[in-house]
């Protein structure tokens, strides 16, 4: 904002909120007004939690997920199944899978995905560390849960080539029609994959 | 969140972001991850600006807009036209009008709108203070720019009844088709108002 309409501190807050992903000028203004109208306690709590995550949270040295302890809650939990590792691109994908409540194994967060165009080679993501973990011999299956994008697919194929010679089973999460979806409106690629991946009832 | 998937501090940040208007679980999670990945400096600046607005910004004692000075920039600006006051519901409406750059008069922020159903009577909003300002005799026109809602309309009519006996002109911003809008898709009420409010070319 070149000209300040209210107080400089409001403009500064709006400018900083605008830097957040998916937040434009209007949303930033609305959020800033909300904070101005909220109690001082509420605003302080929000500010404090922002500082807190930066101070307390780092990265688990085993699975490379966000954590405030090392190893993280999941790597340190003895009741999780040591024989399976689910490989995801980032913590958000971990969260989505963990929320299903169906998976009881371990995770490995790649912290990215192979993308030659963006200059992201296996050295840039946590591939070496994954292979190192597999050397223990405990793991029997690696489930590759990278995104169904070109990069996610390439990463899955790359990892499969690397891991299969270690005599560990490598699987890919299933492609298909989403639950509650509509076959009529499903895109051709997804539908072909759903047909290919059909299972006996 | 009943169960903590990552660190408690991440869950706490997500919980607090979720309290902001228009921010649900998914957006809050995305914002928290963004903050985790951003530099410490960036996170601290955001936290500081939140605290800053609460510390520095209060309310102009003349127009009741948000301000870090009293009177605010507009009430204290001698080049603004003293003969016109534009009445708005809240600071966001002030901002929208000020951004047009067309209005050079003063403002009065009601800090709400009459709404008998929500128990908001003239005592709850800055009506008394507006009438007080008009007593100076300098003001020749009051432009009522409350929203085109039932409450905004009722407030406009209420204010007009109160102000007209003071021999001050009371005007209402125009209703009509929005610029770039499509007559075919304009609702009946707006179109009727646009016809009524037609002007000679």
C-alpha cells in the first residue's frame, strides 16, 4: 500500500498477512479488522503461538516430519508397526493419511518431490535417509504415497527402482474414483486407472 | 483437535488460526505449515505486527474510525472538506470509499447498524456523537453510505429523520447496476432501483 489510509501499524499488518498463501488484499484487510476488534488476549495468544512453533518445532531426525521432540511421536511410539514405511512428500500429506486412522506403520517425509525442471534431484530430498532406514532390514513394505502428479509419479518410479533390489516390497496407493464421486464427471485418466485397478467383489 | 498428530505447538497454532473469520481447518493447517517453513524473521514480524495493532491502534474520538493518532489522519487533515460528512457502518466501508479517491469530505463511523432483532438500538452505535458533530453548524450535507441491507436502509431512514430538522441536506448513495455488471443477470430489486434512479444523459 503506497498511501496509508488508517494507521501505519494496520497497513503493516495487512501487508504481512498478504504474504501468507491464498490470502489477498481483501482477506488480509478482513483479518486485520478482526484482530483489531478481538480481545487483546486473543491477539497475544495468536502472536505467541506463531513464535512458539518457530521456537519449539523442528524436524524428526528419523522420519523428517515436523516435531517438537526427536524422535517424533510416531517414530518414538513402540506400538507402531516397524515393518511398513509410508513415504509422503510433506507433513500435510502425512497429516491427511494419519487422520484416516487406518495406517499403523511408520512414515518417511521426503520434504519435496523429484522435479528436474525445478532443479530438484534426489540429493535435494530425503531419499538417502530413506535408503539408510531400510538398511536395518526390519522393513518389509514401503508404501509410496506421493501425489498423483507427474513429479509424484516420477518420484514413485525412481524410489521403486532403488528399493526393489533390497528385496523389500514397494507399493503405490491406489488410483481410482473418489468415494462419493460421480463416474459421469470423472476425468478419463482417473477412470482408466480405476478400470485397470478393478478388484474382485 | 482431540489428538495431537505433530507437536502440541503446531496444533495450538492451527486452533488459533481457525478462530479467524473465513479460516477453516484446512486453511489453518496450510497457514501453519507455511509459517513453519518460513524464516524465523518473517514469523516474528507477523507476530509483532499483530501485537503492534493492539498496542497502537485505538479509535478516533471525532469520527470513531480506527486510528493510531487522535484525531485521526482524516479528521486532522485541514484540506478535507468540512461541509460534508459521509456516514459508514464500519472501518472496512470507510476504506472502500476512501480508496475511490473521489471523496474529499469527512467521515463518521457508526461502528454498527440499527438492528432491533440483535438488540442494537441507536444508543449502541455512534448516533449521538454524529448529531453532536452536526451541531457545530459547519456541515451542509450528510451522505449516508450504510449497506443496502434491511438494517442499513433502516439506519439511513432513522438518521435522515433525525438530521433533516437541523436543516442539513441528507443524501443516500445511489442504488443501481454495478459497473461491468450485466442487466440480464441483475436482480429485480436492483434493476427497479436503477430505473427509478435514472438520470438525464
